[in-house]
């Protein structure tokens, strides 16, 4: 541990550059696919604004349990299946994945293809389950 602090003291420019790049990376990742919504906000969006829930998990995970009325298009095939969502370009779309890892990239892809109101579910399907909200098994 003492060597770590010695390294930090001896290389302030290197450490400063690393911290700056780390900050910029996280800021970019956070902003690249639009805003995030929590589970309660998702419920409000679906009930009041007719939001579409896009589940980008694989089909097997989707069958085990998913959010009510969610549309399943796995992330690996999303780019080739965008036409299935074309009628919802103006509707709010909330992207849900297992834990939030693919929703950012999926949101970016949707925004690049003309979808105007794209958000991500914070924590993904795992957070939905953790809050004991209703799920459907196919």
C-alpha cells in the first residue's frame, strides 16, 4: 500500500490524466443513450403515456419471466429487426435488459435510427424483480 501512495506522489500527471479519462468515460456512458427511469416511472409511462417496454435479453431469459406487455428483441438481433418497432418511433420506448449493461448501446442504436423518446430502465429486469413487481412467464 505504501508503494501505491509513492507511485501517486511520483506521477501526478499520469494519475491526473487517468482520473480525467475515467470521469469522461463514465459521463459519456451515462449520456449516450438518453435518460434513465426507475421502476415506478416505468409503470407511470406505460399506464399514462402508452410507453413500449423493449426487452433486449435473449429469448430464453425472456420466457423465464418478463415485464407485462414487453416486446422481446434480443440485443444481438436488434439492428436487423428495427422495422418491428417502426410504428412506435414517436412513442416513449423504455429499454430493459438483465442488469442495464446492453440498454445503453441499444438506446444509442434506436436514437441513430430516428426514435425520439428512448429511455433506459435503471437496474434492468433485475431491479424490477428486486422490487417484487409483476412479471409474466411465457
